[in-house]
C-alpha cells in the first residue's frame, strides 16, 4: 500500500524558512505547521541543568503564529500543500478562520489545508479564553466556517457559542474550490464530528495499529451516515517515536529528562493499560493536565525519578530507523496514508537533535520502500 510522508515546519524561533526549498521537492505529501502559544515542556527543567537545548534557546515557548507562518510558506513554495496542525477553534473565531484560510489558499494557489482541533488547555486557559464545552464549540465552529463558505450572500446564525447577523464572506475560493479541512480528533464525539466535516483526519493519540484502525473506522462510519464518501477522507498521523542508531544510543536517549517528559502527555489510564502506574499519579489526564508554568521543579524531579524506560517503550515505536519504519508500516496496514514520523530522540540534546533528522529521513526511506513507493 503506497504512502507518502509529511514534513514539519517548526513555527518557533529561530524560524528557518530556508528548509522550504528542500521540503517543496516532491518528497513530501504536505508540510504541517503547528500552532501553539506554549509547548509541553515544563519551564522548571528547560534549564542547562537538565538539557543543553536550553543553551541554544532560552525558552521552549517561543512560538510564532502558525497561520502567519503558513502565509509566508505559501509564497515561498510552489508545489507542496501546507497544513496547520492544528489551529484550535477557541482562540480564533470561525469567521476569522474562514477568511484567513481563504487568504492563505489564494497565496498558495490552492495548496492550503485548514487543520483544526478543539484545543488544549495549556494554550487556552492561561490566556482567559472560555474553554467550556470544547467539543460542542468545535462542531459549531466547523458549521459556521462551512456556512460562510457555502452561502451566497449574507447569512444569519444563532448558535450556542457563535452568532452571525447578516454576515457575509464574499471572497471567492481559489480556482472554485474551498480549502480542505482536516480535523484532529480522538474521542468518540470528535471522531463522529470528523466524519461529518473533515476531508482529512489524524488522532491526537492512537497507541496501537488496532487503536488507529478502530478510530478510522468510526470516522468513516460517521461519514457514511452523513452521506459523504468515507474513502475520500485522508487518514494521517503524527507518529511519535524514539530512534537511535544502536542500543547504546537508544539507552542514552531514554535517560534524557525531556524525553522522559513525553510521558506527561500520556494519561494514567492509558499507561495503566500497558501495565504501568503513571509517575504523576492515577488521576493524571495526560496533555490535558499540562501547564508548563506550574509544574514545579520538585514535582518534575520526582516524576523523572519514577519514569522507567520501559514505560516510554511501551507506548511509542522505538529502535533503529528501520525498526521504527516496520512498526509504522503496521499503522499503514491499519489504514494510515500520510504519516509524520516525529522522533523524540531530538529532545535528548543538541548532539541527538543533529542525528535525529538523519534518522527520520532513513525511517521515511525504509517506510516508502516497505509500502511500494510514494503514493
């Protein structure tokens, strides 16, 4: 089964747009651009005491606006689609999202994909945005975007979260086609929403190929019930992994504090399903509970002391690039078509970050070969 990998364009400082020429070469299905206010890394361990990455960058939270960077990338590339992964529908009003997406798509000459999600607390609550009922808000935002795009002339809408009164968006789509919408979704309701609205989908978490297949089946089932073509939805995934060229390198990577901190994004319930007690306690909800500014040094040190390498290895593909590629192939067999291989080995330090890019490329090459070439 043929697949084509996606690439990431970092939207943090220092911003390097010179990589766009290489990413626009035809190797990649699309370029994905994150949109965050803050990162997942706790402030308390982003210090030279714990990582030399803190020497290279004084903060892990130097984020730029993902939509603005997408606009810049649109005029600096010619071929590859550009995807926000993902913009939330809390910090941005759906009318603004609808207009901005059209704007970037005109700049990109039809290559922009609007990737949307319901949001993460760390990017929302510290800034005073209302994060009540995020999934319902998300669905209504999708409805408003489609309404503005599909309506001919002014429209009115009276919803639970958004209200339009004689609102219009007369900007025509580029070449007669509105930008595709891709949706990040993992929970049952969100997966059903993805099936009704999305042109592409990726889960916030799918921890086994079987889990990915079940989630994809739910998305496609929802699409079919809505009278849409379920096979027209592009199945994607940000495949977190840990790679080292040999066992010694992998063991060193797994001891790095920032690599151990990946488990902060994993819920206690999920880790328990793999047979481990979560170092943050039985009530930990994963990335929903992360606030980098308030996770104190003492609490994180206690967490790091409790992390066992086997916990990380249980939840992510790991090993050499070739071994990781074979694991990702299992997700392809489960329906995945556009993978982004994201190696957390890069968070082990500057030396490992330099090797990580080569490891990712090697894993992509192996995966493409396993799958019979680029789609």
